[in-house]
């Protein structure tokens, strides 16, 4: 049996290039490994869904055949946003799902997000799948595939619980990702009038990259808000598990500020609760959580790692700067951009001007996420070296739970290795522009010493 390349087994999912590191044979093998692990965990049925990528049908078929060959039954939910796969695992009481998705990566990428027995696999649990193949520890059997449609149940569940205080007109940009198959119907059923942008599912992504964390991908939302009487704009990534938000005035409300709004709402019903956020988030978020009577907890970036921490702590809410938001209160604790959009509209619909609560969230001078491309394996090696050698001028605290987050009196700088692509991730925030430039200069100095060839990015 073909053993897939080790580099596709990432920290919290499997991801590779179609036709190169991901082929029918390698995906069949991955299915055998996942199915064998499912059998070891006494899982009998696994939900399988796929996003709108052109390679999705072929790869999902190979995956399902591999699962069945290990003796596991498959509930095939078809082409759906990733969150519907997680929902199906709860709704169908399997606790297990594999989502065939490349998320926001380029069109030639695809991959797998894996949940077994209620746990999202990450870190050594991902690499152990390849080890199982290498060692030949594979179960055999003859599972069966059954087509199941959970879209109506998902929509009914949200609409029955999340209520708008008034009707709204919004811009919805799905970036030709799979969210377009669900989002328009969801928000219309909630009572919204829509200005739709790129809601036709197209795995070529012909209009813009489906990644709302990048400002350039929200330009069309900003333009539509200027040209129409819509009062708010929302956008989704390629598989629908991340949310972008834009105000009528064209201000991007980054996810750490969205989380301030969500936290205030959740803490009003759950006083003293813990709210989890990742290392890329604003310093203002922790202050806001404390001000609302909550307990802030900074954690590693990564949807699987955040979900594991959410399960461990019992917190009602968690979020990442990338746009993944995890509601445990009134929902199931998985990241769902569509549901987060619904909860955001529920909150802002209480104001005559939906933009007012968003515009009055605490803010700071900051950069978006900055990425420096490197060779495979280099970012993690660089961070490991800098943890030992780097010295930052004026640093009050250096947090090393995920990369290097350096706290200054008037801001912070972050440098970490991405776990999905071979890039170095940086982000900076400060009280004013001068402080921001000083902090960036401090990081440039550190990088100049270690890798002078990397300075062109910021």
C-alpha cells in the first residue's frame, strides 16, 4: 500500500497538493488509517463531507473507500461547509467526521480535518496515522456508504434559536467557497435581505482568494457597502468555518475584536466564565474580557488545539485571530463561521445602527497577519533557535506557548511558525503608530541577525 509523504501530516490536519502528495492511492491509504484508528476507538460510523474544490469528489470517494475497507460505515453528507460536518457528527451521534477541505489554501491544495469519538485529531494523533500505515496496523472489513442530508436540520437548529431583533440588509461574500451553498438561505431565513457576492460555489475561486483574514479579499464587500444601502458586510473562507466582518464605513472588524463582542454577550449569561483566545489576538481582548467579568486564557493557534482546550476547560467561548470562533454556549463547541455570523447579527440587531457596537469596541494600531515564505521545516527551526538566542529591547514579558509573543509597555510583537504552510507569521500591535514602528524595528533587528534574507516582508 502507498505510504503518503510525511510532510502532509500537519499539526492539526492533513494537507497536501492534489496530484502530487495527495492522489487517489494515498487518500485511500489515509482512509484505511483513519478507519483503523476509528475501529480502535470503537467508532462504527464516520461522517464524510467535502468542500467545493474541484478535487473534492474524487478524493472523498477514495477516502470513503479506504474507510469502508477498514470495516467502518460512512455517512456521506456531500458538498457542505466544514461546520456542517461537525454538526452532523453531533446530530447523527457518531462523534466522528472527516472533512475533505483545503480551507483557504490555493485551488491545487486539499486535505482532511478529522474528528473521532468526539476528539479533533492534532499533533501526534495526526502523525500516528502515518505510523499506523508504515507498521501495517490496519483493520479490515466491509463498511457501507449511506448518503445523508443534514442541511435542513442544521438550518432549522440555528434559526430556531438565534433570533434577530429587527430585519437587516447585509452584504454576504462567500468567495466562491462552499459557504455559498448554505449561507444565503440561512440569513434569509433569519430575516435578512442580502446583497450576494460570489455565492456560486466554484473551486477555481475566480474572483478573489477565499480568505477573509486578508484585507485585499474584503475590497468587494467594502465596495458593495458603499454602493448599496446594506448596513453591514460579512465574508467566509473557503470551507465556511471562518468569519470576516466589515462595517458600513468600510472598517474591517478583525476577529479578536469580534470576540470582544461575543464575550460580552456570553458573559452576560455566564458571569465569571473563562474565554479562550490565541496568541495572535489583541491585548485589548484580555482587558475587555476582564472588564466584562470573565477570565481570559491565551492559548496556541490552531482550530484543533483550541477545541481541545475548550473541551478541557469547559469554557463557553473561544476564538482565534484567523476568524475561527467556537461557541459552546447554545452550540456544540466547534468552529463555525456561519453560526458566528448568525450570533453576530443577533447581537448587533439590538441596535438601531448595527455598526455602533462594532465601531465602539476597543481598538489599537495594528498590522494584519504578515507571512514570510520559507522552505518546509525552516519556520519551526528558526523559532526554536530564536527562543534560545533572541533578545528584545524593552520587553516586559516573552510568552513562548506558540512562537514568541513579546509584550512591551505599549504593545506587542508576535513571531510564530505556521502549522499549515511553510511560512513565518508575524503580527504587531501598539498604542500608537510610533510605538508600532519601534516594535517592528526591534523584530527586524532580531531577524536581521538570524536570517537577513527574510526582511523584505515587513
